[in-house]
C-alpha cells in the first residue's frame, strides 16, 4: 500500500494559479478571496479567545501547534501577531469567516463548532509539518493572506463505523474523530450492535457484554464461509465499550464539532442479544454469537412479547443517558419474518392490533419505539426498510438501498439522510481487486464518491428541504484492523466531506484530484494508512481475434498522471517508456505499468500477461449453458485472449451454479497440442469455489474423444479471493477438438480463459 510522495508546502504554488488551485483545502470553502503576501507565525504569536469554552475547543489546534513548532499559542504576555477568535451571531450556526492579514488573523464563528471548522481550515493552510509529533526546525510557518467565508451545504455530514463485525479500540475511534473533524464532518454514526457482537455496556443486562460481545474466533476463514458456532464452544474474539468509554468518546467528539449517534439494532441483526438472553426471540432457542455472515436473518426479536419492549426501553434509557444526540438509530433493516409467521405471540399481537400481517407488525414495532423515543425528546432514525408497512410519524429515514427510499420519505414530509450503496459504501473495493485487500464484491471508486449528489432532480423544493445530508458507511465484515479501516476510509472520505460541505457548482473532479494528491503528503505526516488506489494503472484491453491482436490502453483514476510501462518482463521504473498512445500486442507479452511522480512509483505495478495460444477464436459449446447473470462476453469469453480479474463482474468470467460443466472447443483446424490450462476464480466469501477435478480429452472428428490427462485438488478453506489455472500436460499430438470436463457441483463455478499450447 504505497502512498504518494510528500509535498512540502501548501502555500501559493505559482502566481499564475487560480485561488482555488493555490491552496490545498478539503473540503473547499464556499468563497475564498486571495490577498497579497503572507502571515508568518513565530514564538510570540498568541491566540486570543473570549471564553473558556472557546479555549477548550481550540485545544486540538493549540496542542498540535506546540508539538510541531515548539511554541505556545497560550503562553504568557500579549505577544506579537495574534489570532483573534470572536463569536458572531449574525453568521449561521456552522458558518465562519477567516481573515488572514499580514498583522494578524481573525476568526469569526457562528458557534463553538464553527470555531473548530475555522481552525481546521487554518491548520490546512499551514505547512504539512504542522502534523509532526515533534518540533521541526527550518520550517517557514507562513500562511497566505486571504479571506474565507464558509459554511456547509448540508447539516448532516457523517461517517458510519461498524464496530460489531470487528471491534476497534477507543484509541482508534478517537483518531477517526480527529480525522473527521479535519474534514469538517460533524456526525459519527456508531454501529454498536449487530449479530456478530454487542459492543455497549448495559448495566441492567450484563450478559449483553458478558456473552453477546464475544464469539468463536474464525478469523482465518472467509466471512461468509464460517461455520455455525456451538454455544458451548469458548468465545475469545470480541470486546466492548464501558459506559465510561462511551462518555469519554462522546465528550471528545463534541470538542471537535462532532455529534455521536448510536445505533442499537432492532428487530433484526440482534443474534448477539439473543445469545445472551434467548427469551428475546420467538422460540427462545439457545444460540451462539455468529462469527461470520448470516442470511437470511431469522433469529430476531419477538414482536409479540411485552418483555421484548421492556428490554428495549430499558436499553434505550441507558443509551440516551450516554448520548445527548437528538437522533437514536434503531436499524430496522433486513428482518426476515419467518419466525413471526409461526410465532403464537406475534400472531396474537397481529390480531389484537388489527394488523394486516408481519410487514405491518414491523411497522407496529418501529412505531412503538418511535413513541418511546419521542416521549424522551429524541428522534428515531432507521434504515429505509422502516418505510415498509407504514412509517412512524416522527421518524427520520436513512436511505441506503439507492435514493428511492429517501425520495418517498421526503415526499411524505420526513427528514432523510442519503447514504446509497452506489456512492457511500466504503466496504466496497476502491480499485482493482488484484491489488487491494479483500473487500465486499462491489466497487465504490474515489471519483464515484465525488459524484455523489444527495438530492434528486425529481424532488420538489419541499422534498429537498427534508434532505439533511449524507454519510459514508464502513461496514467491517472484511475490515479486521484499524490499519485496514483507514485504508478503506481515505481518501474516499475526503470526497464525501467535499460533496456534503462545498457548493455543488464549485465541485470539479480535476481540481479535487490535484488537491487530493497534494493532501496525501500531509496525511503521510499524520501517519494515516490511506489508499493510493486511484493511482493504480488500469489495463483496458480489447482483442481482435482475426488479426490476432490485443489493443491495450493504460490509464489511472487520477487525470494527467505519468504512466511508464515495460513489455519484456523487466521491472517498470521511472526510466521505462512513458505511455502516450494505445499499445498493440501481436504475440505473448508480459506487461507492467505504474504511475510515477517525482521519480517515485505510486502503487505496485499493474501486471498482466497476454498469452496468444492455439485456442484463440476457437468455437466453444457448453453443457449446461452458463448462467445468464454471469455471461461474460458470451460464448467466446473463454477464448478471447483476455483474462478476468478478481472482480467477477468485469465481463471476463462465465459462471455456473451448482453443476458440473462439459465444454467442447473446436479449434477450427487440426493442431499439435501438448497442454491445456483453464482459469478459475475462488472467492468463498461470495460463494465461488474452485473445482475439484478436471479431465481433458482430444479428438479429430468431434465424436470420438481420447482422454489425455486429469487434474485433482482437494477442497480447502480460502479466506481470500484468488485466481488459479488448473490443467494437464501430455505428449504432443494432433487434435482439432478439445473436451474439458469440470467437476464442481457446489455453489458457484467461475471460469475464464482456456489456454491451449
């Protein structure tokens, strides 16, 4: 996970640059008016605040300033040049005005949190050495003279962290809060409860953390391939936050302009609670906290028992005492109601309340919890499934299954937070899976995130007024460590921050890309393990089998990058040929390509070998036919000279479900051949498995085949997505037809190129 080179200054880059290009600010402010000259900090510079509260929320800045410069902004004496902080009630609650002149800096803020935002902007204007943990000599501590008038476009600018699937320590939560504040995000949605772990101490129900916070350690197995746990087996993986931890985090976040919104799931995603207290379920089964994926989710709270609601009200009472947030998130998603259909308690509830069925029973459940929260001055927030069966009157909807749920809720007069999978899910891959850590099998590229728009053209103005904003979500099924979490969050969270803060008309991908590349140097000094995936070279190939040839285009997600390549198997360096025009390959060629900046390679090289072989443009036939959902480029997918990647949606894989496969290839003429290899993908978490056996036979007439070799492999657990070629080698012989029989039979089989030599 190589990161970019360090850019040593964020001052004016050149007189000819525009003001927006001249400074590296993310998110970019509403308006920036450049001045002439600079303001230079020195040992006599002081911060003047008007209250103890202002000084407290400025601590993050003054403490880091002391570490990086060795100087004390709060030191004795009036000092020389000053930073003067004032509250200006004429500004919006989150608005600020930053004026940098030669003689001093003035920060007018509409609130304490706006003061934090203004100081974060000043921080970004300072050289990246400001992020160092020890004082650095010979640094020009100057910032450009300018005036910034700034306020956010949306009120809800959030990040959801899932700490249930994998538990993260308090220290990492605080680090994430610091980085959210750096980006002027203001809401941490803390996903504290799910099937795989209960992470918050509830004093009235101690087994929630004694039992529900721990599961059997199966971390060496793919998430969706983990076995069902025995409740008697020792559970060693997990953890939880004490109420003291929670209070500490909430206070820490508030001082950085961030509200923490807890999520306490219901009625589904609660197997961790049921493992602790089986009476919460319909049939009171004894279960263990699951170690991996569960689908469908049938073990859910019983909606027919009064004891369920007593429990939830007790839990939420303790939660509300810890979190001053107006919003309490109750989940509400992905509840499979099979048990409700059979449960006598639930059926009596349906009859007593005059409900049409289990869909309305879920609505009853959410409405009842909404009334409880409303009676305590709080607002219920839930995923868009809470729309089903009728929406509780005071609820706010978080729309994740696209934007339609948000549209419908806003039409009905409800507030919404937009967080669609298409733009906001950061557990998805952000680059080619061949070069990325294992992630959920979908894609959210940096440019995709930057293209997010929380409102829809089809919305009326009244509907738009109900859109509070948006947030990014990092589910942690595939994210086991803080380092991995950072890699998935940044720089994509930078794009989210700008989308939700900056004026829509001011957003520009090329400019944001340039600022992102410069900002990486600052994050290097902060010690953040961000991803360089947007630098990874994409090898976009098309084949002409009549020639035969392959045309290869090289590009990266960032525009205007310097790409170098090799075609002879040698390592790519800054001295290798620079890519300018598409490459045409006419023979077997190993390709390496990478982006270089200032002579430094930005990511591991992208590599591929384009193998020209005897089966190219053969005529294939398959029994049975491949699945319509995974049909690649059609029949010719396996003989088109192009190889699939770990992204099984890339159009280069044919898929079969729960069946063996028989394929016959007509090579169109008799050829002397001596080996056959077939490419396969395995991603057990996605239900894709390698075959166990492969048999190859040849023929000259297409009717009588003679077996020339077999391949066998035993099934094995594999937590990663991998690609392998399996095949046979045999004495050279003439053949026109080739038969490959693949034994599989369970779940998905994904097949790529059949290479014949």
